[in-house]
DNA sequence: ATGAAAGCGCTAACAC
DNA sequence: GTGTTAGCGCTTTCAT
C-alpha cells in the first residue's frame, strides 16, 4: 500500500536514497548525519557532501517517532476569563517573544496554541497527549487554576506563568503580585492619594493578588480601595475605561491599574476629560512595558522582569523534562517611579 | 531493539493496546477514532468509551509520519537587518497573534521559529525540509528578498509578509508601502511642514518603499526628505532616537517615522527636549498600533490592517498547500489623522 | 567502522 | 464492517 504522495522529483529524499548514492548503508548515513557516532572521516565527508549537494534533510517526523522525543515545547495561552481577548495582549506577546528566544537558544522549537477553555472542557490534555511536544508552558492561569492542579498531578513537564498560591501542586513562575500590589499602594499613598480604586478584573488570580496586596496597605492606612472591573479585550477596553473614568473623576484621586495597558487607557481618557495627571489623579500601572517610558507623563509602574521570567520558565521546564523535581519561582517586582504618581 | 523509554504505567498507550481491550483490531480503532470511515456504531462507542476512560490520544508523530501531512504551519521571523532585535517588536507580535488565531480556527498548529540569518546561511531550508510543517509563513522580508525568491522557485507552500516588487516570484501579502509613504507625506505637507526627515532603516524593503513614496511626494512639492537611520532593537532604540532628535530639532519641522514605535520614541524624546508636537514638529507614524490612540497628543499615522493581513496570509497559504497557484495581495493602507500632524 | 534488521505507532489498501 | 498487512523514514542494537 504505497502512501499516495505527490511525486517528488528530488532524487534523494530519504536517508536510504542517500545511502545508495554514497554506497553505504542507511545506518551509516544516519550516524554520519547525527555526527555523534564514530564514522570514518572520509565516509562522513562523502555523505555530508552528497547531503549538501541535494539539500537533503532527514525527516524529523520519522526521527522523532523513533527517538520518542520531539524537540518541541508547546506554549499554550488559555483565554478563559477574557473571551474576547485575542492572543494580542502586549504582555503575553512580550513574554512569548522572550520564550521563543530562550527556547531557540536551547535548541527547541516552539509550538503555539491559543485556547478558549470552556469550563468543562479538556483543553490541555489533547495538547499534552498528542505526542507532539516534550513539555508545555502555560502562559497565564486565566480561571483554570484547579484544572492546572489536576493536570500537574499526572504530567510532570509543565511550567505555568502565573500566581503562586501556598501549597499548590503545579510548578509556576511569576511575580509576587501581592508585593507588587503593596508597592503600588504605598506609592499612591506617599504621593498623597486618599480615595483609591483598582482598575482591573479580579477573576484572574494574578490580578486578585495585586488587588489584595494593595488593599492590605490601604487598610493599614485606614483607607479603602474600590474596584473598577475592567477587561483587557483590546477592542472594548477603551470604551469601557472611558465609562469608568467618567465615574472615577471626582470620586477618586488615585488609581492602581492591573496592567500598564489599562493605565494607559485611563491616562488617555482622563486627558480627554480635561483632568491632569498626577495633579487630579495619581496612577500606578503594572508590568513596565517599554511604552510606559513614552507616555506623557511617563508612567509610574510596577516592573515585572519578563525576560528573566522567560529564562526561569525554560530552565525549570528543561529540568522537569530531564526528570527532576522543581520548586516554583516567585520573582519580586519593583516600583518604578515616573511621572504619574 | 526496544526503544529505551521510561516505563509507562498507563495501560493503554497505543492504538494496539486499545484494540486489545476493545477486542477489535488496531485498524478498526484507527478508523473509529478518525471518525470518517464506516464503523459499526456500537464498536465506535465502545472504542470511544475506552479511549476516554484512559485518556488515550493517538500519537501524532506516528500519524503524521504515516499520512505525510503534519497539520502544522511554520511561522518564521528572520531578523537579518536588526541583529539585536528580539522577537518582541510589537507589530510582528500583533501579526503573530492574529496568525495564531486564524490558523487555530482552520485546525492548524503553529510552529514558531526565530532566526538571525547570516548572509550566506540556509535558514529557511532546514525548516521547510524538516518534514515537520506543511507550509511556511515568513514574517517580514528583512534583507532576505533574494533568498526568498530562490526558495520560492522550489517550494510552493510559502507566503511572505512584506513588500511586493514588480515581477517577484514569492507570494507576498502586505501593505502598499509606497502609497502609505505618499499619504504620510501628503499629510505632513498639508499640516505645513517644510523640512522633512524619514526616521527608520531603509535596508528593509518595506521601509524603503515607505521612504520612496514619501520622497516622491516631497519632490513633487519641491521639498526634500532627509534620512535619519534608526533601528528597531527595543533596547537601543530610545537612546538612538534621542541622539537623532537632538540633531533634528531646528533642522526639521516634519518627521515621517517608519513605525509607530519609532514615532512614539520621537514624541517622547522631543518632549524631553521641551519641544511641542505638532507646533514645533509634525509627526506621522506607520502601523496604527492600539497605543497610537493613547499617546499625547494621539498619533497621526498610516493604518495597516494587520488582522486582515493575517487572514489573507492564511487563506493564500492553505490554497497553496492544496496545490493552487496564487497571486500576491497588496492591501491599501489608510491615513488616520489625529493630533501629531 | 559498517551492515542488517527490528521496530517507533499509526494508516490505508486490500481481502473477506 | 473489520482484520490483515505493509510500510511512512528514521535510529539503534547486534553482529561482523
């Protein structure tokens, strides 16, 4: 039963073709191309020459099937709490870029998948069980914390970017969002704000922790922190924030935005409303994206070390693939004081 | 020669295991799970039940090897002209996000690779010839136009995002950069600018076309357009632009930035130098990234339809995979007038 | 140092 | 409708 395939006129498609041309066995070609075995130098050179001449590349599918390792790391972005959000949130994409860089450097390829997990659905297992990837990086916990816990019990080579909870079972790398929230609130208070609001969606664990940290500090000063629930969907965000800002003006004098993007939107809308930042309203963001330096006034924010996070994720994952156990890593964020608070 | 592997206690790992449990042959299981063949309903249900119970997923590596199709599209980002640039340029990443969305929707997975092609190096062939992907999307031509032409002669399922040149052989989707440049310059002139400069690196074909279009219009008005070569590497960009802006002040009153990111940097640096936009300096950007709305003043820019581009790329690629010939697509950009010019 | 051969797990003729 | 079987292209013992 010949596999039906387009006739390929390339004379040397398989290692066997090449072997015939070189007058050796397929095994020898495999060894020569792999480089590691002890093949006669002349034989190797000859094989390499032919391979180069014909632009031959060993079929990775076959190689990987045989070796039971794929050289591919899956990166999956669950978008549960933000149905509308595309894979286009700047922060995720920046992290993704760094992950690509790190993985490439380590010789792995990166397979990207975006999912909108329905509450009862298996979105992770098909990816993990597909035999296509050696390990998986989950970017953001979304509202899938419990599901991640379950999966982690049966599947070791997984590292998640997100929020760490005491005693959790899945390996996570992320910022200390509680601390970040505290730093943000301390700054707002130091800048003289009295009536504060958190702008963001506290359904995501990361954001909930940011709120919580900020709230703790607020209470310690005898102040309160309101919630202005705003979502990140790129399309609706601006109008949503516009509405929030109309209400916020006069009621608050300090905003802690869950992300820089949100902070930026607040800044823009407040300007439209004729309010001055930081005079009428102090603002602190979160992430320290490159644009935070370029706004007017430049954004006071909490910096997450995205590149460092990517490095840590990949490092932990490779250790897990090698069979090691690993701890989670919580990275301390830092306050960057600029012009908005 | 048993492949050495960790002992897997999962009772049903292969289609054959499952077949034994179900009391049928592997072939039947394969058919049942594939869904398409005519399998007895009872048999199918039984097989599906067992599969679900044991969390069984057919090994994709084997399936793909056998079927000679991978269900994976490669996305590769060549970074030739920007050695330092990571995969973190906002525009590329936004496009990448949309590509991920489109491909996911069509049932394809996305394999991401970042390369820094040395001038003489084969960076595309290894990816194409790896047998891991059914087709490839190249995001940006970088300085590899000629190489892409060569590859296109021998490999059909490839679509490139970038600049279209008359008579080129590789299939490309991209904006009409020449037109974009013209629109930008027309706006600068209409806004009253007299001494203009283009901020960007004209080694990339896209940028060269933007410059060229702008230059044509400038000349038609008897004006000249200088070049301020600035690179996109996220790290060095700000300082580089800072130097350029110091020189620019007083010499120019209108800037056409190759990208919004560059325009943003110009805006920021000019503010630091105490100059007002648009009074002292008109600025037009390119891309219309979401942040362009949020700057102060909001950025006048040339909009590229990134989502539409992604859709077109995927559509063309799938047609090429199916064996069709396809034309290139050039999309008209539009001028978005905001506050900077 | 090289050849021979047995699969990796799955699919699709082909036969019944 | 289901079983049988011959590979997809590669790697790796085992034998020489």
